[in-house]
């Protein structure tokens, strides 16, 4: 799967503030639990630019934040007592777990809405979520995998609503189209994405000011197009999307020999151009703000 060029360029701008030593650590570690493949590629490209003289070392280096630690009060007392007896003061400390309020990425095997608003409460109301309450990202993402819907705090100009409950229950267009058209009358721009590896279900759709402008769905498990409404958007064309037309079991032949059937990578790349790539939220946003968690009325939960 090819890397997201737009995302690499965005991350390179951020990485320009890091020292070459910091970038070298990112490239060598290849820790994809912390850095996305695009971030690792971006670090390598910034290093290459500096070696070729196309970029300079930053005058003020972005410092890495030291890991926070805490001490357990009862163990402080035990440590002091042990010191009095043995003459050696030993107080264990522990690294704090990651802040559960910080934005956490999601994407594979999930469905979500992207709405052009910074009003999370308005989104929860528009979706008719029952018993909505404040929730951390960790709690919200976990519950979203069940039957709840997590409405994120504002992410730049967008607010996301995430949940397996948003997967189309039957025909994709019958569920998604009226939902997006209704939401886009309130929020101007409403987008839907879902991707599920097991059945190879990949759907994206967009409505503006009450009218659907694009809807596409692919069910790879059966090799069929579920939905194809509206012409391809500029972003889809820019990404080179040209897929199987439903009449042949083979990918439509093009000059690009790397063409593939729709997959979750296509969904994430398009989301990054239409609004936000949810797999990189922890890299793009750093504010520990809670979202809203509620039950979807249409699931009967």
C-alpha cells in the first residue's frame, strides 16, 4: 500500500522543527505503535533534504517532553522506613499511563461521520443520541466498538461521530444517503466513511447543503459494488481511484499497473483529503479534551 503523500508533506512541516538526531531515532526505531508509516517516511525525507542542502537544521530544536512519573504514597512510607533500617533509601516510581483524554486514533473495522462544525453537543443532538455524557477518548473509542456512538471534541474545523452502530444495516445508500443529507442541511458538509477488513466492506459518501454529491460502496467479500452515485470527486481523481466496474472479476485495466480494488487505505487517504484521517489523530491533535458518548436511537440499545 502506498503512503499518503499529502500526510507526509504535512508531517514534514512539523518535523522541520526536530533535530537530525531526533529524526534519525524515528527512522531507525521504525516504531509504528508510536509513528505512522507516513511519519517515518517524512522523517527520512527531511533528513535527505538536509543532507542534500535543501533544508537546514532548525535554530531552535523542538524538545522531546520528558516522561511523567508518579510515586505511590504508601510506597514512599515503606521506602523511608526501609532506609531507616538498612541505610538505603529506595522508593520505586512508575511512569504514568498515557492520558486517556488525549486524542486516540481509530479507523480499521469502524464507521464514522465527519461534520463541518465545532459544536459536539449539536452533533449529539442531531444524531438523537440517548443519555449522552462526557467521556474520555479511551472510553469513547472502546464503547464505539460496541453499540455506542462517540462524538469527538472539535478537531480543527471538524467533529467526528464514531461507532460500529453507524455501519449500514442493509443497503448502504438507504441508510447513509438520508442521514448525510439531513446532517448536511444543519452542518453544511457531512461525510460518511466505513471500512471492515473481514468482509472487505469500504464505503465513503459526502453531502453538501442537503444534497448528496458522492456515494460509493464496495463489498469485496462478494466482489460487488454496493453503491456508486454521483461523479468522482476531485480528491478521488487526485488519488487515482479507478476501480472494478462490476462487470468483470478483474480490475479494470489502466496505464497504472499498481491499481487495486478499494481497501481501507483508500478510505483513510480520501478521509485525509475530504476532512481528517482518523488514524493520525494522536499526531495531529494534542489537547486533552473529552467528547460525548451516547446510545444510538436506531439500534434499540
